[in-house]
C-alpha cells in the first residue's frame, strides 16, 4: 500500500510551384464561394472547467494556473498537428520533431514543464483520453494529441499544476483539457504550405458543421492533410569513403534523407447533447487514420564494414547480397495507424445537486512495416519488404460523478464534488511476418537475424496484457470569507498490478482587491506503470557515429528471467510532490497577467537501466525463450524505477487589449523558465546520462504574439524564443556532446476578409529563414541539424489558407 502525505516540503527563396499551386487554389475557391472556415472569433469563453468543479470559475479567479487557448490560436499554425500549434503559444509545452527516429518520427511526444509526455493528463470534454500504443523516450507512453482534429476544437484549457488528487494517474505536470466545439453553422478551409527549400509540400482541408435545436446541439468536423517529406542532409562520411575506395561506384547523394516523413492523415470529431425527461444525454468522440514513411540508416555494401549483412558465407554458396543491393540499401520504415475514442453519458440535477454518469472506450493501433531491406540470415530466401507487427492500446472507463452544494453559513455554499471510476487498459502486441524475425540458416555464420533495421515482433513476443484500477475522490471548494477561497481534494486508487495509492491536494487564494490576488497549492501525485511498460519487449538498431557500425539493442520486460537475474525489479508508480504559488492581476487599462512559481519533486521515475552485455549463454537462453533477434544483441536494458528529479520554474503570462487607430490591438507575452535536476538514483552516478537529461531541453522559452484587427484586415506577428540546450549522439562507444545556442523565430501573417463568407490568409513561419547551428557531432551520419531539436529545423515555411463560413 502506498499512502502519501500532502506535501514534502529554427536568403528567402520562394518556390514557383508552391505559389502557382496556391494561386490556383485561391482562384478556384473564390468563384464558387462554397467551402472553408472563417476566422474564428478571438473571444474565449472565460468560464473554465479544468482544475475545479465549481461552476462559474474563470482563469482569473481560479485557485491554480489555467491557460485558455482559443480555437483561432489552435488553428493558426502551418502544421496539421495539434501539438505543434499548441507548442507555439505555450512556452512550457515542448514538442520535438525527432526525424528518422523509428516510431518517434510518427508519434511525437508533447512534454509540459520538461517532464515526460505521460506525466501530463489529456482530457476531452473533461473525460480521460487514451494513451498511444507507442512507448517513446525513456519508456514514456502518453496520449497522442495529434490524433485530435484542430478544426473540431472550441478551446483548450491547460492546467499547469499537479492534479492527481482530482483526476488520477498521469496528472503530475498538469492537465490539457480539450473542449470540443459546440457552435452552429457550416465552416470549411483549404490550405497549402511549403518550405522555402522547396520541400515539405502540405495540403490541408477541413469542413465542420454544427446545429442547435430545442434541448440540444450536434457538431462534427473532418480534416485531411497530405504532407511530403523534408530532407536536410549531406552525404555520409562512409559513403564518400566507399566511393573513393571503389572508383566507378556512384552512390545516391545523399544515400539517406534526414527529415520529416511523408504523411497522410484524416481526423474526425463529433460532439452532441440532447435534453431528455430524465437528464441530458450527451456523446462525443474522435477518430483518426493515417500513415507515414521515412528513411532509416543506410547500410554500406561492404563485407568488412557491414559483415553481419554483406559477408559471403558457406550457408549460401555463390550468393552475394551485392547482387541485390550493389550500392548498399536504405531501409524505409512505415507506420499506419488508426485511433478512436467514444464517450457517452447522462447528466442532470439542479442548483443544489448535479450528477454525471459516463462510459468511454478508446483505442490506438499502429502497424509497422519495413521496406527495401533484408533478413540477412535467410540469404536468397529472404523477402525485401516486411510487415513487422502491431501495437495496440485500448482503454475502457466508467465514471460516476456528483456535485453537492452545501450551505454551511459561509459567504457561499461549499462545493462538494465526489465520484468513482473504474478503468481498464489493455496492451497488445501482434506478431509480424515470420520472415521479419526468423532465424535463417546464415545465422550460424554470423549473419544478422530479422528484418534489418527493425526486427519484427515474434509470435512469442506477441500477447495481450491488462491492468484494472478503481478510484474514488472527494473534492471540496468554498469561501472562508468573501476574499479567501480554499479547496481540498483526496483520491484513492487501487491497481491490480502494484497495489493502492492515496493522493491529496490543498489549494487556496486570497483576493487583496478585485484586481489583485495571490494563490497557491500543495499536492501529491502519481503515474502508474502501464501494461506495455511492464510486459513488452522490443528490439532497436542504431548507428554509432564514430565507428558507423550498426548496433542492436534489446529491451526486456523487467519480469523477464534474464533481466531479473541481472537485478530487474517489478515496476512501481512514480510519485510526485508539487508546490505552486503565484499572483493574478487585472487593470482597467486592458493589462492583465499571471506569474506562478512551481517546484515538482518526482521520485521513483521510470527510466532505462544501464545497458548490459550478455554472455553467449544468456543470448542463447533468450533465443530459446522465443526472441530470435537476441542472437545479435549488442546489449540489453529494461525499464526500471531508476531516479528522482526536482523541477523548478516560473510561468509568466501577460496580455494587453486595447482599441487603437480605429482597430483592436491584442498583445500576449508568455514566458517559462524551467530547470530539472536529478536528485537521486543511479543516474546521479552516470555523468553522461545526467547531463543529457538535465540539459536536453532549453531552460528558457517565450512566445510573444501581437495581433491587430482593423476593418477587413487582421495582422499578426509572433516571436518564439528558445534558450540554449545540449544534445549527444547516444553512441555505443561513448557519447559526444554539443551545446546549441539561443534561437529566435519570427512568424507573420495577414488575413483579409473578402466578404462576410470568405477570408484569405497568407502566413510565413520562421520569416527570416533561420537555422540553428549544424550538428557537428552527428555530421558523419549525414545529419545537418540535431534530431532532438526542440523546434523545427527545416527553415522558413509559407502557407496560404482560404476560409469560408455559412
């Protein structure tokens, strides 16, 4: 049993093809005036529903910091991905591009306040959104925001405070609550964008329809996007050396592209409610389907440098892989996904008592494929394209919630919220083609087994694992005096995988005047280990930037007997202590803002164990267990509760609104400084890992947005600031570090209302075509810019968007 006390104190060059296609789109669209979305109004509904269960709270009188992001801000960016657009306006939210990074190039993590992607809880209309099936950096398995249509969003509320006592597991860094649109009418848009380098062409389109009627409403939105790959690459050092040593050989230049993948995706949302005689029946949901493909590491056609693939062996006399791939080969990885969530419920009540009963089901499934490669151990019998298998995350939630307003003689009734939840999450691995993991006859001669680049999931790796939990909470909020508000919450949860946990939260606020208030909270939190983290095994391959040799790493389940023999232990929940304190102010001249200081201590954090080199007997034992790729393991590791951290930071948000020059001026400045230090655990003894963790993200981030609306024109400028940060190669032979300096990007746009139904927007992101420093420490691999950059490294990007409403 775990019982925890309340607190332990990125030369402008335009592309003719881009502008000609864009002009054609605009010309073709204006005449019929039949589609696309008008600019979404700037006004954001002030009343918030995140972090409080008290009716009528706004972001200015909340007890904890809540950002409210308008639908317009969410849809402002060139990207088709929600997380990218949110990160442009929320400095404490970091979203990495991670090009050519196995699954991470398709399923990119969003991190709030520098913590893990699975340490921020994502809600839709206040209901928990399911996780992605993909286990990312350091095993993080968070929700994928990019599976949610931006067009279907009414607003986004971001609670920057620990909230496990209110919402349960994962809410350590905070909560992102996506409120789906309820507005009536028909709206649509079409958009075309491209980078100034001439690549990354992206076409987007969407349509949304909503209707209100007696006792209810219904809305639905559908978006489509098709994005071409980008590449910021140069020829690899080993490719140049191979051409020099083999006159007459002419390799492709480059042999491998580093950049964003080719992607195509569809996103859909619906939202509706109907008043009945016994309460309001409501339903909402999301659906997404898509695919992406990109290069991974090139394989040199050398029996000396790439012996495990290219060397001739006795098992296949007379056969040589050079007859198939004379210039080497660059495997191409593809991910195809489908994702959905559906929620239905009934709610009712009156002024004194309200209730809400709901059920939800969500699933994320990704299929992995690998093309233009080989299972070397099968020799001439190997296919060249492989289905690698599937990963699926499914979740079912049942919730019962109530709110009772109890009059106890204070300045207003106590708001007593209470509820219970049952949650079941199931993680499934489906096996790939047998050839993707087969041990062929050439294995005994040292040829690599499995599809080269990403061995498939074997039939033994395949399986289904579940975790069930029950939770109950009480959340009380009220005013001690007209100026002093307080809240307290406690939540108990029991998991069948590790036991139970109790978490608490205490918040308070004092209004010194109607224009100035102080607020603060202390809380405990937790993140439960997932079935995927506990049970799954995976194999990955990398490239040493010094030796340029491919190495194979295996990740074992911490329950695997080999791992247990090396010291692995069952996973336990991560636990946090959160402290937030700050001030809120407003003035009559249109200036308002908040400043919040925070400290988050996270103990027992999930990480990777040290890499272990196995003996041949241990490799053989893993092969005997059904893991054929283990025969070529360079090293293995497993997930473990490995270290403790302390994160300190300050969030500042200031806005100014004023009528000037017969127009409306809106200015917003958001700043975050954030520092995470490892305070305990095995990482403190590993200087390389410790530095990479503590310096891997900028400590200072800011976003300034200026918007001016006058007549049919709207002008906007945004400046994005990113502080310095450090990256490393992640080599098997030791890390090489490089520190990257400060980056500032300027985005600018002009929107013109053609008439009451149509508007046209032209925008450039990274207006001055700025690039960060080149990643010298990875140049041997052909990489121009670091894969781990916390910003886009592809240069300036322009887009034209036509909006319509009816």
